[in-house]
């Protein structure tokens, strides 16, 4: 039961992303062709509200359920990983029109072929873990 | 009473405007931070690898993956959310893209297959959309037996999994959580996402989509 609340959060997120059409590859193609504000609106409004929420937690105005100030970790300054990894991720995002959250939403909505997509993504993750030491970070 | 429920159903079923993204993402982020967690869905891929015993091959996967169970539940919840939205609140099941995008899609297909009222939300024939032109039938098991479908599903999955871990996060981890925390590394990662996305969309994807077998 302790974990059930996370399922509720995920449910709202998945439901919302479906209704916002963020799971549609056609919306992703539209975004990368700069033909509509829709996807940028979703991301930008999410970030703006996210900044307010994050600041409330950071300043300790809102405490977590454990009664403490949420510990935020600063991201490391390994620039190559963000540039190279980000570009590779972006290519995958545009190729299938699906990012790592949306693949679960699509899988659940009945497109069972996404089991193969998730399997491939696990393989990609494994490949990164295996070759991590030789990759520039 | 029944009429009111029907009205609520119809209200939710219509396509949502973009600003609902702020509310959906904001609520998700708020609740996860409130529970003392961080929002980032691609971390689940690492957890799933570790749960399958990948720790024997690379110490990157040698961590206490059971502590990540909460994030797997978020993913499971997202699956349910997709199921309910698609089957009970699907509305007309169309992607309400702009006319310019319809023209772009027809240009890629080199055929006028779609009009503004016939672009399906999901390009897959198996489940909901029976009328989708064969060219755009990408997300189906049948598609997996074509080179085009194989590249898009297996290749795309691999790039997503590899890139997300390499960059240390995905759209939710960097573009939402990271940018919301005003992290410069996340901004660099997001610029990377768009660089890769633009290269793929403009230079590579049209050629992959036109593979006929």
C-alpha cells in the first residue's frame, strides 16, 4: 500500500500525457518542424510551474511527507555526457516519436509492440552501463 | 445524475489545451517531491536491467534496485493511465496537428494520405485506428517484420535507452526536473535533445520512413 500512491501519481501523468497528445509521434514531428506551439506550451508551462514548485521545496516553504526539506542534488559538470548523451537521446526521441515516459503509456494503452521498444531501451541502457568507462563524460 | 457524469466524461474526452501540460506536469512534480522522490522515468530502465541481473556484468547496475520500486510503480501507473485514457476518454482519437504538419506528413509519404481531420493520434493499426493508411502504420507487430519498422522500434528504443543514461536523464529528468531546478547541465542536455531531434527529423527520418520493405 505504501507504493500505491506512486501508482496514482503515474496514472495522472500517463492519463494527462495521452490527452495532451504528447504520446503522438505526429505531435513530435510537428514540434521538430516548429509548426505548432502545442508541445512547446506543454514543456514551457510545465517548467514554469516546476520552477515555482522547486523553489518552494528548496526554500523549505513546503516540507516533504517525512517532514524534512527535500534534498536536491546539483548535477555534475561533466559536459560531454550531456552533449553527446543528449544528442543520442534526441535522435531516438525523434526517430520513434516516443520518449522514455511515453513508452510506458503507449504500452499500457494497448500498443503491445512497445514491449519490444522497452526491451531495446533496456538493451541500450545495458550497453551504456557496459561501455561507461570508455565513453567520454 | 447520469447526465452529469456523461457531461464530465465528454468534457474530459475532448482534446486538452497545452496549458493543461503545466497542471499535469506540475501536479506530478509536486507530489513526487512531496513524497521525497525525484521525477525521472528513464531511471526505471536502469532498475529493470539491475533487476534482471545486469549487476554481474557492469558495476553501473550493481546497486540496491529494490529501493527504486516506487519509480516502477509510477511507470505502472502511467501504463494504467494510458489504458484508461485510450479506451474510455479517447475522444475522437485524432492528433489535432496543424495543416502545415499534415502537408509535411504527406510530403514524407509522397502521397496525399492524410487530411487535417484524419491524422490519427497513434500510427498503429493493431488497436484503435482501423483507417490509418498503410504508410503510417508504424506501431504494430506487423511493422516489426519490415526493415522500416525494425529501425524505428528497435533502433529508436536503443537510442532512447543509451542516450538517456549517458546524459543522466530524459525529458522528465532533465527537461522538467532539471530545468525547474535551474540546472545548467540540464539546459545543455535539453539543447542536446533538440539538436539530436532536429538532425533526426530533418536529415534522417524522411529517408528511414521511405524504406519500402
